[in-house]
């Protein structure tokens, strides 16, 4: 098989119809170079505090990306062959050999967002101009490996090159935030902030919950084994996170259940939880109650609250035993928002100063539950198409199912939600292209004027993320308060 | 910001592709002026009996339209500022000021059906030619207010101008039907009829159920506290409604549950219900049983039965406490039709003289449950895309998900289902455009011949509503009995 | 009404946009004449063993096709009028009269796949050039009836003419497989094989379960009333089926529940089942356990396992009483795969030598559950759009919802799943056209290169079915092992 050329078509992802494409191109042209606002993601802050060169191509692009190795695993490739670490640590796999295995299976990604993101990185970041295949594997490895050894490919240089205005990472309440402090005091101008992700000390079923609780007490100097002290510890750490730039919290729960127990009942439940005596139903109730407690604190301290429910974590029992968390075996489940969120909404749903952003992995809830809820409750906004749905078809369905009931202004722009740092520009570019394609159709069908679409394209690219996540930017107006 | 022109593009909502648009235009051109059949809606019959001028712009267009104020509320605008009545009555809000607040937030509706319906009303009904914004708010207010004071904008004049052939309102079993009697004896030719909506005396959890039951006894002179008398009262009132032109009943239940209890069990359950002793499960069972009882009566008296399940009413507890029902806080829920309807279908599913029209707010049931059920059972037909789905994308999904299994002839045309009288032509126009766009795609993909599409366009606009709702029209043939 | 011409447009089902259509045409042109691989269906093997002429048009095309008579039944046509057999046997209906009734209602199928399949058969198989209607009913009847009396329309002649390379039927474990043996020893070259469908001896709620178990013991000479003997009997018959060419098993269960009981618990449950003492919950648990047992045997003997869950069988109680199974009253239900499949996947999910193909009637699971599961577990692949979704819109949704997460290579090509033998070419043609249309859009939006699309078009038409169903074909390479 011949080596085939690789390039990025300037009209990729825009609608094929010439009239739509012309409109989409105009809209996209005005937003493609806007700065990147990344209010939710999972990059490693030590990259930016230490600014050390990234490792080899496999270690950077393959081993940490569960989108990639889950697909290869589904077709029979062992994780060891790809250099993915197990509980025993990284396997003894030659990174070049891992890359060759990946390259030989690259056709599996045809039609997937992973292929698009990677090709964007290959062309735009590394300047490669042939397609990845078994035949070009070594060429790729050599080019990328050489680039990574240069200063231009260190984390801060790439951050600047990518045009990132704001990047949030996610840390646990027991994290020291040292990397963020180091970034802040480094004199480097990049805005990398944290976000408060308290699952490890909120979810009684989280692996290592007891140890995390212990550490939570130590880092806060609070008696976290009393209900009062435990809540106070959250307050303390939220302030620490705010001092480290955080504007939001994030909550990854199995369901969208919330609860609003009396203080006495909540304290009693917590007592059971800390003694390790909570059964599955009580663990669920505790997580549910804690969402309401977090909302209460958000109302006090202004952190925007994000709820990411509906993933059955670590579905593959054997793989979890051998390799641990986050190995591509998290599977979405049906999620009930109408009943689940009601206790929290009954308590705080009408608060105008509180912001709660809800995500879903269950697309059947877009039009049925989430758009009607966000189109009514002042506290609620809809997070963008998430995880498995963070893709051209997924993003298109998100707009088609939510816009007519929730409008655009109850959504919050794009989240890349990634630990794959190099793919951040690619992901934002995909979102901008898909949104401009959707807007172009509304214009071509005379459902929206072109000037409205142009404003919306900019709002979807940057403005809504800035206002929903309360990111200061002097040059930005909150979209909902635009003068006439 | 400059004042911008407003007009309705003749091709709006038709597909952008030139080949499709040409076909859609041809199909739409032949049906756009067909009369309006509105077999299900919530306009106020007193408008047509009294024929008094409508109030001011805010009172007419804003305060009663939960599509509008729910969106503004979601973005922090208090209902008081819009003139929406609370339980204490209408607020003391200057209607012009309310209109200005609405106008300043009109961009929130970009991409929503509300914007389309309103722009249609502004242009077609009031002849306005600039876009609504904070800057044009007063101009709008003045133009609309002046028009409403003229005879040409009284209810009957607009009814005639709109080309409405048939308009059904919805009344409770304790309604006197005086307005309908007054219309009938007025000499005015407009056909405004009622529909039987017995929820207030069927749902034990309906606010004011006990009082409604009392009134039900008084208006029928039946002993409605005995099971036999209660059923007889329904028969009596159904006859009254038929005399007032009704061709249908309507049932808005939280779920699609039906039941088929023995007469003794039904009587015992009713006994518990009238004593106020039914718990949530028994209330649900009673509603379920009553759907089967209503079907039995429909088989006797010929009223077409409509089932509208799946809305979680008054989800916002605080708002319900302060403002009461129908304030934009009804949220759809997952609905099970396969199990829910089975008892009723086991009893009456194969009756050829009975017509039951089922609606849904849960689009995941279109292809999975409703199209297969309607494509098999002689009694069942599918109501159109409803409420949150009564929109271009929603209607398109309805056709795409139901047609291949249920065909077109197990659907019933369009329902506007609105209390916003002025928007009725706009809503029917949207439905006709979207249906013609869908048919045009089938023609362009050679899945349908153009002559078939033309027949279908007319059936979807008028014919299917006439036959499904048993509306006499000498000039109409029932579509399923068309000669070859 | 005039008689109207009928022809098949060469571009039917391809996208209307000229750029997309040109690409789709190119892709389709290269695969339209590839052989038909039909790895899952319900044709009658006696057709091919006996090679007798088919009966009259109604008996061949109408009476056995539940897609057709369910639609007519839904519009009030009695099954008797169509010649559909009841439990008392075939009705005494003149087949020409039945055909006329069908023809007079043919407009009901506008926009449905049935109309497309039939028109394909009318034109391609019988050379008819006018549309079916009341007026042309007799012409159709005469042409088809005359053709069926000729040798060119005997089953083997049509099989050869259709270009079928591989055709699987489905038999029960108590089937003698005599027809398959007769085909094998006949000297005719057509490859018609069986598939193992053990529902009648696995599902305690299957009508006639006790009798089937008895027969299962007789045909295998095993003590099928002991757990050990029962499992051994499955092993024995699976070997018989493999000898008759089977490469797969098929399991049509109400849900996707699986279980992994201890041997002792499984034996105890089986003891209850054979005594007829299992309640609904235990019957479900037994079916669930048997899926895991079947997976264990597939790992031993190499049969690919197919799971078809989620149909509520015989929903219409009165019709089931009068007419029995498979009368168009099977209705899909919500299906849970994430919880349901977990026990089986915990046991065998990571086995690289085991193949399990999962189907669904619940499209909401495509993107939420099935694509993520198939995109991770080595054993799982996704069956194509099935039954009610085996249609242009249904197939398009399948690709749009599954490709981005599962890729193309975790799917298995097309299944016609039909007992309507004459429609097999039509069905495969529809699938190829729709897939080429989908691929064309990816190419036009620069999400796929044209050479990749061309490879995929051939894989979707033949290659993936061959590899997933382990069908030997010397000329074929397993798609996932293509050299670079």
C-alpha cells in the first residue's frame, strides 16, 4: 500500500451543501482565531509548573488516552502492547513498538473524533504530511520524538502557541495545589487554574475513601469525622481553591440524585458513612445530600457547580482488578434528572446568584428533561455534549435537541474535558466548526438572521463560557446583558 | 445598535438544498392556503362568545404565554416584571414596562419556535417591519395596542381572517358550556366547539378534586359519590359536550398507565378515592382505571379519545406555592407505553369503531413504542409532535422516527394545542412547511413519487385531522378510503 | 385515477445534494454487485431442499409478511381478508381477493421500507412497470402467478439469480435438520446453512416448553431433566448444527439480562424450571443464566453468539389467542444492556476467541450503551439496525449514533433477518445505498478520505459479515487485519 498524503481541508466538518458551506465558512472565519477558554479539563498542572519536555510519542499521545486504547482493546490488542500502565506500573514495552502497533490499527478510528483530533495534531502541531499507517509509523515516531526534545514543544510554549486564555485543571480536596501555586509565582503569564473535585471525600464507594477522609482532616486541620467539621473542611478547601484561581466545582456521580435531609438526618447519615457502615442505598443518599450541601456553599462562595452524572465506572471487573480506574471501561447509563434534581431544585432552584451546570451521557434526556429544566430554572445551565458525545454528530444532536426549548443562552459554550493537552486546539476547532454549521443551517432556512448567527458563533466559542464560568475578561460582555 | 428590518422569507423552514427546496415549495404552495383545522387547543371560548377587544399587548401576548416567560425566568427575570399573575392576582406592573423587559431579552429566543411564531404574528397580523429589541419596544407596543382597539382585531374578525374551519377548546366536566351555547346561538358562522377534559374529576391528586366532584354532582344531578352515579355523571356530561359540538375527549395524566379492574374492585377503589383515603399508588390506579372507563364510553358515544401523558406538573415547588399551575414548570418524564397501555388495549385494542390518539413528551418512545403500537392496533393513532417538540426540529424527528413503522396514515395531522390565539396560523404554517420539507426529501431520494407527496401534504394539513377527529366536511374524503 | 408507471430510480436512497450524490454513486457502484452474505434470517430450508414452485402471489408475498398485514390490520382490515392463518389454519379466503384488498390499501405504505422492498421485487424480480393499486391488482396477480409457475422462479433458481453467497436459516434444537442435510447431499451448489436458536428449550415461558424439552431429550439421547444432561444435550446439538454448516447461535430474549450463578445454584434453578415451578422472576433468571452457559459453549466450539433482546412478544392478547405467535403484535421495550450484560461480561468479556453480536430495538441505547460497550469489550460487536429500524432512516441513525464511539469495525455488516425470500436482494440493496450515502457525507465533510470510504463500503457490504460470522471465503481478508 502506498504512503498517502495527509492534510487538513479548510472546509472540514462544514456542511457539504454549497449555500450552507458558504455561510458556515463566513461564520467560522470570524471565530476560528478567538482565544481558547477551557473551563473544564484534566491536564496535569505539573506540566505547566515544571515545564519539562514531554516524554516520547507513545507516552504522550497513546498510553494516557483512553479513547485510543479502548478501541484497540475492543479489537483484541492487549493494553500491555500499547504501554498502558497496570496496577503494577507501566509495562516493559518499547515505546516505538507500541507506536507501531497503534499505527497498524489506525484504520479502526475511521469516522471517529479521535482520528480527527489526532490528524489535527499531526498536521498542525508536528507538521506531518503523510497518513499514519504501519508503513509510516517509524517516520511519525521519529518526527514527533525529535520535536518533543525541543524547547518549542515544552508545555508553556505550546500553551502560548495554542492561544489558550484560560485553562482549568481538576484537583481533589486533598491536593496541595503546589503546582498551581508554583505557576502563579513563576512569572509566566499563562492562566492555569484549578477546580474543586471533591468526589474522593464525598463518595463513600470511591476507592480509598477512608484514606482520603483522613488526609482531608490533615490538610484542613478540621475534625472531618464530625458532620460540622466535615462541612467546614469543605469550606476551608473551597477557599484555598478559590485562592488558586478556581471558579468552579465538579461532581462526577453515578446518578443525578440529590437530597435535602434535615441537619439531624444528614449528620446521622454522615455518622454511618464515616464508620464505613453505609450500604449502597445510604452511600447514594449521602452523595445526593452532598450535592445539595455543595450548592449551598456555592451560593455562599460563588463557585459555579458542575454535575457530571451517569457513568457506570470501571464496568470491566477483571480489567479494573488488573489495571485500576480510567482504563476505557466506563459506560454511560440511563439517567433521571427530573426526579433526581428535584430536592436540590426545591431548595435552591430559584436562586439567581447560584450557577449549576448539568451534563449528561444520556442523550435521550436532552430534549425530554434537560432543555425543559434549563429553560425554566434560573440556577440551571446545560453543559455541552460530553465525553462519548463530544464529536461532530454528538454536538449536532446536542444543538438540535436542546436549542428549541432551552435556547442558546442556557448553554455554556464548549468544554474540552481532556487530559490530552495537544488535542485541545483540535477539540475547540471541531466544536466551532460544528456550531457554525448548525447556525448556517438556521440562517439558510431563514430561522435566524446572519448578524444573529455571527453574534452567537462568538458567544458559543468564548462568551458563554466566560459568563457561565464567571471568568473575568475586561473585553467581554455577559451575553445575556447585551444592549439593544 | 441600529434598528433592523423584519420580514418573513417565503422559503423559511424549507430545506436549503436547491433541489429539495424546489420540490418543497411546490408541495407547500398547494397547501399553504388550505383552511385551518384545530382539533385540540386551549383558547378561551368567551373570546368568541363575547367578541370583546383583546387587552393590551403584554396582556395578550406575554402574560399568558408560558413558552415566553419560562425562558425569561430561566435567565433571571422575575415573573412579576412580565405581568404574569401570581396566586394573589395580576401584579401591579405597567404593561408597557413589561413589554420593554420582554423586548430587551428577545435575543434569548434565537433559534426557538417562539421567535418564529412571534415574528409571524408581528409581520402578518400587525404589519410590523422592524425587529423587536429594546430600541423598538415602544414602537411595537404602540402599533399593537392601537390595532387591538379596532374592530378588525376582535376575536371573531381574526378567526375569520385566519381561515379557521374548526376550532376546539377544552373544558372541564363542571363547566357550564355557556360560552359555547352563546356562540352557537349567536348567528356567527365560526365553528368553535368544546372537548371533554375530565382530569379535575378523575385525578384524585388534582388541586381542588373534592370541590370539583361536588360540582360534578350538582351539574349532573347524579350521586357522584357512588361508583355507578359517578360513571353515569360522566355519560351525562359527555352527551352535553357532544351537544356543544365536541368530537373528542382529552386526558392529561402523569403516566400512560391504564387498568382493567373488575367492577367490584373498581367500585371499592372509587370508594377509597371519594373518601380522600387513596394513597399515591391508588390515585395512579384510579386514573389508570378511568382511562379504560373513558374508552368504554367512547366506544358507546363516538368521542375520539386523546391521551396526553408524561408531564411532571408544577415541578418548581416554590413557584407553584406562589404562582399556582401552568407557570412554565411542567417537565417531561420517561414514559412507558408498552406496559402502560396494555390493560386498556387488552380490553378494547381491536375495536374498529374506537379511536384513541396517543401523544408523548418522550421522543425515545416514537420509534421504539408508539410507531409499533399504532402500526398494529386498530384503535391507536399517533398525535403529532407535542409541546416542547412542536418545533421544526421536533416535527422533523417525529416524521423521521414514526413514518417507517406507522406510516403517515396512523398519524392525525397537526394540533396547535395553544392558548395563544394569534399564533394559530403561524403554528399551522410551521407544520405545513416542515412536513412539506420532509416529503420533499423523500421525493428527492426517490422514496416517494411527487403525486403521492402532494396527496400526503394535503392529508397532513387537513385530511387526517378531519378523519381522525371525526369532523364532518362534505368536501372531504377519509384519506384511508380513497378510491384507486 | 390513471394507472401510473413504476420504475426504480438508479439514484434512489442516495443523498439529494449533488456533491454527496456523486460520491455516493461512485461508492455504491463498486459494491452494488458484490455477492449477498445473509448470516441471519428466517427463510424456510425446505424451499431449497425440495425446490418446489412457490404458491400464489398472496400466499408468497402477503400472508407470511407481518410487516404488511400489521399495517393493514392497524387500519381496520381483518387478517382473514388477507389470508393470514389463524390457530384454526388458513382462512377460506380467495387469494386473488386477498391481493385486491392489499392493493387497494397500498398507499398506507407510503414512506415505509415495505413499499420500497416490494417495488424492488415487483420491478426487478417480476418485471412489472405500473404501480400497485386497486386498479392494477389483477394485472399484478396474473403476472406474478404466471411467473411462479415457471422453473425460473423456483427457489434454487432465484437463489442463484440473486447472487447469494451464504444464507443462514434458524432452527430449533429439536429440528431434525433434514432439509439442510438434503440440500448438502443434493449436489446443488447453494450454501444454505442453519443457525442454533435454542429459545424453545431455554425459555420456560415459551409456549410448548415442556414438550420441546421432551423432544430435546429424544433427539439427543441425553437426560435433559438433569442439569448436566441438559447442558450436554446443548453441546450435542450444537455439534449437529455445526456439522450442518452453522457458524452462529441466536437468542431472542425479552431482556438483555445475564447471570453467572454457581453450578449448584444453576442446577437448583434448573430443577425448579423442569418441574414447571419457576415463577416469572426465576424464568428470567434461568434465561439469563443460559446466555452465560451458551457463551461458555461458544468459547469451546467457536459458534458466534447473537443476542436479540427487547421485544415484548404477542402484546395483543386477543390476537394471540385467536391467531398465535408472530402476527405483527411484537412491540419493542426499553432495554438495559449496561446492567444486563455485566454478569456475562464479567465472566467472558475479555476473551479474544469469543464473538458475541448484540442487537437492539431500543435506539436510545445505541450511543449511550452499545457503542461504548462494543468500543471496549473484545467479545462484543454490534448487530445492524434491526427489525423496525431496518429502514433508511433507521440505518442512518444506527451509523450516526454508533460510529463515533464504536467505529465501523465493531459492527458486523448487514442482516436481512427476513422470511420474505424475494425481498433479500432489495434489503441488501437498501443497506448498501444507505451506508454509501453515510460514507459520502463523511467524505464530503472531509472526515474520511475517498479511498477509506471505498474500503469501508466493501467491508460493510460483505467483509465484516464474513469475518464476524466466521464465514470462510478464500478471497476475503479479515478487515481488521488488513496490511498497511
